[in-house]
């Protein structure tokens, strides 16, 4: 008699911030853990799981990962979208965790073995102004990071993405969306000044920047051109990517390396960007794009077009996603870089992990599975808290990309 799924549940907890964790248990006594966190819409995914798809898994063979993926993707009829694909990802990663545990091997071995010993990572540095930002970069360099994402306040703007308010991290969600203010002309004037100084102060550091979807293609081309002298590792999300072909303009006008994809949830969202080589790195990651099973297909398509992975890794992606991403990054031939914005301190009371960050790199663990554990009793001490991502408005009140 083959193994059977005996229990499956999605648990929402908030150790410092909200996470949605999938637990799948089998008749042979193995349990798998998956991440299904969608920042600001956690309960939608938890309900999609608990009220709709997890009951369908009971009695199924947990080893049939691909069949279950196809069943959940095609069987929903309503395909794609962040809620659906994050829910499927939670199930998928839990099943890969079970399969690797049953095989007694770390997940990267199951995927095809190690292509590298360690994974280059980048972390975040930000400041209210250029001087504060330079000090933040220096601190990250002192900690041993070789790659740093640089975000700074913009003169004339009160609150923008990526710059943390005192006592917060740059990604803290809020009890109601805080409204940032935006003016593209202020930003386009400021960004080259920031990177001219940053490159002069840190000649050997990989510098990255996230434009966070806020420009038009022509504005992005202007920004890219203005940053070319400062040798960025990448310029991320300069343009919203609903219209993939809009990136042709950016690509034609500047050689600055581009990165996109953290908001994507299927290969279809990136197919044109990949096949037309409109980006250098793809950020679409395991928790929001259907899990290991689907992201493996996306990475393989990227490899045909010399595009490398640059997985999203903000702290609203749980330690489970980081664990799975590091096993994926250990194996995937076209690895580029892994984002690492450390998790809230309380997360370590709920999650246990054997991956590590040192010498500017991330190191996957060697434990069977993805190496991340989840303590449900501890999770119960951190109940869900309704929180929202911020929004952005132009000075005239127009709602803008955050
Ligand atoms: C950002 C994220 O890490 C990044 O590149 O775009 O901080 C993003 O804003 C959050 O993950 C949204 O939840
Ligand atoms: Mg980003």
C-alpha cells in the first residue's frame, strides 16, 4: 500500500510579521512544511487552502507531486493569480520536503545535486538621505556582504518605498496602508547623485537598486542611462511588468542590468520577457509561483536565454521559502543571486532552520528535506494581525505604484 496524506492544514501566525505555513502529514509518519505567505492578503490564501484545496489532498499519495500540482492548477479551472499560485506553492514545497525526507537527502540532492557550494546573496541598506545611506552600506560591508541593495530618501518626498521609518524595517506592514508620496522628476534627479557617491565610496561592492515599478518605460530608460557609469549589479522593477513588451524600450535604451519578477506567479507572466531577453535576472520565487515544481520550469526557460535567477527574499517570505530557495539555488545551473532581508527576531521562536548566511553568501543546510521546521505550539503564541502594505500617491493625489 503506497503512502497516504492523512492530514493537511494552513496555519497563520505572526512572529514579528504574518506568515502562512502549510503542514502536510502522511501515514508513514513524515510531515512536510510549505510557505504560503502573501503579504497583506494572508487570510485569502489560508482560506483557499483550508476551505478549498487541502481537504482534496487527504488520502492522496504524497509522492505524486507533479500529479497533485496539475490537479490543483488545472482542476481549479480559474488558473494563475497570486492567491492560487501561492496556495499551490505551499502544498508543493511541503510535498517536496516529504519526498526528500523519505529519501533521506537534502532537497538539492533530489533536484539534481549541487552546482555550487554557496550562493551569493544581497541584503538591504537604506537611509533618509545620502549620508545615512552610505553609513548603512558601510555597516553591511563590515558585516561581510559583497552585494547591497541601496535605497535612499529623495529630497522633497516625505515617505517612499525601501526607506524605513525610525524603529521599523523597510518592509514593515502597517495596520492600514500608509500613503507615501512620489514625484518621478525628484527621483530621477536624485538617483544618479546617490549612486555616483556610493560607487566612489564602495568601488568593489555589488550595488543593486529597486525602482519598485514606479516608472514609465521612457523614464526607466532615462534612469538606466544615468546609472550606467556606476556599474550596478542590477536595476530592479523599473517598470510595472503587466505589459512585458514595454520593457523593449528600456532594453533598447540602456545597458544597465535589469531584474524583474517578484510579483509574477507563473511562467506566462515572464515568457515574453525571457524569450526576448528583456531582463538579465528573474526574481520570480518559489512561494508566489506555484512552488519548486513550477519555478523549476521557469528557471529552465531562463537558462535557454542566458537569464539567471535572482529570487525575491524579503522578510515577508518565510524561513521556509528561504530554505527551499537555497536548496533550489544550490542546484539550479543558472543561479544569479539570492535576496536576503533577515527575518524578524521572533520568527526563530516558531521556525527552525539549518541554512546560514556568512562571508556574504548563503549556505543551504544538509538536513533531509529543505531543513526548515515549524513549531505549531509556538506559532499559536503569535496570532494573526491584520496588516497592509503601503500605497503611494503623486503630490496631486493620484494613486501611484508603491
Ligand atoms: C521588495 C520587497 O525585496 C524587494 O525587492 O520589492 O520588499 C517587496 O516590497 C515586499 O516583498 C512586498 O511584500
Ligand atoms: Mg523588489
